C-alpha cells in the first residue's frame, strides 16, 4: 500500500522537478530527513530516492532558463576547506575500516546539498517552502512518536527511526528541538488558519516528543533555547507568560521515570552514562594530539575496537579529570559534535567547523540587525532569529551528541547565507538609490 | 497507524510542492496565495480557506435581495 502510494506520488513529482529545480531540492531535503526507505517494505523501499532527486535537480538546473549562480562567500569557502581536510583525513585515517569512506561519502552528499540549497533556494518563497519541508519530514517522526507516547500514558520510550542519524533517543530529541523555532516562525507567518492550527499542534507534539525521549541533553537544550529566546525578546514579560505555562504543561505530561532520569543531571560525575561520554572525549583528544592537523578520519574512535583499545592506554595524561577505566568490549562514539570533529579531523578540522558555526551565527545577527527598520524585510529578520534558536539547540545539546554531520544543521547554515545575501542585495539597492 | 501518518505526510508534501511550484511562477514581489500562503507581516489578520457566499449589506439591491 505504502509502496504503491510512493510510486504513484513519484510519477507526479518528476515533471514538477523538471519544471522548477527548487522542487527537487525540497524533495531532496524531504528524503534526507524523513528516510522514506525505512517506512516501505516492497519494491519502492529499494529505490534510492535521495540520489534520484539529486540527479533530477541537477538535470532541471541545466535545462531551466533561470540562471543559477554559484557564489563563493566566506562560509562556503571555509566549508570547501573543511571538505579538503575531511578528504585528507579519510585517506590518512588511522583505521582502514569501510566505515571511514562510507561516512566521508555521506558527508560529501550533505555538502553537495548545502551548495545546491545556496544556489537554488534564493527567494523568500523557496526558503519558506524549505522550512515547511523540514517540519513535515523530521516532524513526521516526532508527530507519530508523540502520539504513541500520549496513547500509552507516557509509557512509550521515544527513539528515532532505526538506522538513521536520529535513531538514538538523544539525537532524536535534538532534531525535534531544532524544529521547534521553525514551527513557531511558520505559525506566525502562515496566512491560513488550518495551517496555523496544524503548526501549533505540531509544536506541542514535538515538545512532547522531546520529553518522551527521556533525554537529559534534550532538557538542557530546551532550557537553552527558552533562555536565549527570553534573553533576546523585546517583550520579556509576554515571553515568560507564554513559556512558563508551556514548560509546566510539558512537565505535567512527563512520566515519573523522566524525573528520575533528570535528577541524575546533578550527579553527573557519578553517572555511568555521562562519565562514558567523558572517556570518549578523552579518547578523541588523544587521537587529535597524535594527529593534530587531520585527525584520525571519520569514526576515528568508534570505527575500530583495536584503535579504541590502543588509545585506552594513552589517555592517562588526562587523569586530572577522574573517570573509570574505558570499556574493553566495544568502541564508543565521540558523543559530542566538537570532540567528534576533533578526533575525526584534528585541530584544523575543529577550527574550520567552529568557523562555519560562528559564521552562520554572525549571519543571523547581521540579518536581524539590518532588518529592524525595514518592515518589508521583517520576515528575513524573524526567519534568521528562528534559525539562530535552532543553532542554539544544536550547539548546546550537540555538545554531548555525535551529530557533527547532521543534514539539517548544514541546511540551516545554508539558509543563513541566503538570508544574508537577500538583505545585502537590498541594502546595496537602497544605498544606490540614496546616492543617486 | 504509521501507514496513515505516512499517507498524510505524502498528501501534505504534495500540497506544499504544488503550492510552491505555482507560486514560483507568480511575478516577483507578489505575495504567494493559496493554502500555504504567508503574510508580509505577522500582525496581518489570519484568513480561512472558506469561500463566503453571503453578500455584504452595502451591495444589496433596493428590494433587499
């Protein structure tokens, strides 16, 4: 049934992509974030939708009359340097595990998506459509899982879809948190009541989904996003009136085991799970000190048990941070976007990664500052603010999660670049008019 | 249950694609119409998709029809 539906839908999608390439980008984003293959079990489940939509988008860009310019801005240039570093680290990786090259290929696909978004999604309409697609693709999982959580009276422990990057409950919580500000932006700007009601419903369900993951990182991310929104708000009193009941309402829905789990935040130094993360961070640091420029390659510490055991012996210089002895039965993930990049691509890679994040962050401030007194560009300032809040969630919750190569974060960074470009073009036009 | 949600998701996806495709052909500067249409300013009033068949009082004929 689902397979037939998808195949029928596909037949209609192809001419749309060929008519307008941005439709291809929207579908590309939808498949990258939803992972429709995991939801189908027949012939339609074996089609590589992501590749298909990417190829069709390229074909459409070639045959379309519209000129798609590639603009090499600062962040794009840094991104290319980062790709070069990841390529070198892949070919000089400390392990020859298959996973290194497959992770590198996955990352290259994310970068290609980032570049194409920057070239094609150049108008407000296209950006608005992209945010809608982000919400219905990742939001699909949050929507379904939150309903299961409610139907079981809080008994259902929420995890993401199996094999995907958001399969882990903490990763899933972060993905849902990143969507929350986008749903609020879309809610504020949507004209139709039915869309607004759907979006506010999605916002509530995504918030419930974050609680249902029992993720401590999710709670910290939620507090960070709420705190940042409060700090930046011009109407702090109104923001408190809105945020506090929402948070209390979510707490009322949370099961007892959620409170038990959150209580352990105060005893992080005695918590097995948290201290396991600290061991992984020590490992990543040790790998980076051995390979300072290019690191150990993708999955440097988690790809190979031998490498993990080898570095287990070499983290004692970091014993001033007390931890137990590392696990000897299996290698663990880096559990932090920062330490993940540090271990995988060395100090150089981490420096470039931080520059990309900082650049996106500065873009949002630039857009917000220059649209304050321009009513017709208010949407750009508000969209930049929503993306900024998503990036706050990514940078805070991501500090304890291995999601450095998450498609959504690079998509949002591309959105900040386009917003800055739109605002700069407008400023240039205004200046030219004034001087004329 | 998941199949129904997936069906819903594809329907919404299709609606967004059709709306976005159609709106992309509109002249630049014109605010896109349709179910996913957006406001220039968030303070603008919200609308419903319902089409009203009632006549406004000022447009009535002399006989009240």
